[in-house]
C-alpha cells in the first residue's frame, strides 16, 4: 500500500486540479485521485468542484487572490493557541493543529505564533521574560538538567571529547 504524500500546499493541489480539468477529468474523479495521493484531508469535493469550475472558465492562476486587510482572529482563538503552547512548549504546528482541530486552521495558528504570541518590543523585554520563567521553574527541573549534564559530560570524557548527542 502506498503512503500518501505529506501535506501539500494549496497551489500544488490546485495545479493538479487545473491539469486534470484540462484533460476533461470530472471533479469526482479528480477528488478521488487527490485523496489517493495526498490523503483524506487534502481538499473536500466542494472545493475541487469550485476550482475545476474556475479553471474551466478560463482561470489560470493557482494562487489565492490578494485580499485587503489582515485576517480577523478572535481573542478566544489567541488564548486557545497560547494555552496549548504553554502546555507543551515544544509542540509543532501539526501538534497544535491536532489539538485545536475545528477551532482554527494551521494558517491561523502560524499567524498567532508570529504576530500575537512571540513578539517582544525589546531585548530587555525578552530578558525579563526569560528571567521570570527561570525564577518560576521548579527546583526538580534544575536538578534533572544537572543530572543530564553529568551523564553527557561522562560520555564526552569517555570519547575524549569526540561526542555529539543526536
């Protein structure tokens, strides 16, 4: 069984739709092929029909039209993304997308991370925030870190300094 390709960009999917529409393939068959190659969540049939119709009407551009203004993001969505980030600071966008499925899209998550949750006005503000975080850290967190450091240093010594952890 073939493994579906990892998440495709919108313009990649639209390019496939444009190509297959030009070959007079029906939207239902285009959707079936997209799902077969890219997986179940790549694009719904409604959007395949819409894009097929657009390309059959003469559209050639596979990219989104320019829009004025910035997207509207509610405070509730910002708080939901922030809460998930606080629970797991190493979460990837894909992790957040799974946790917030139905709440917001990956584009909204990216927008929040870049524009709402990781912005500092100055280096001093970053330093203050890091210092606060370190002061609030649990004593066990520091102990565990030192224990890990000891183990790593032993490995470095055993390999005469030729050690890189992977």
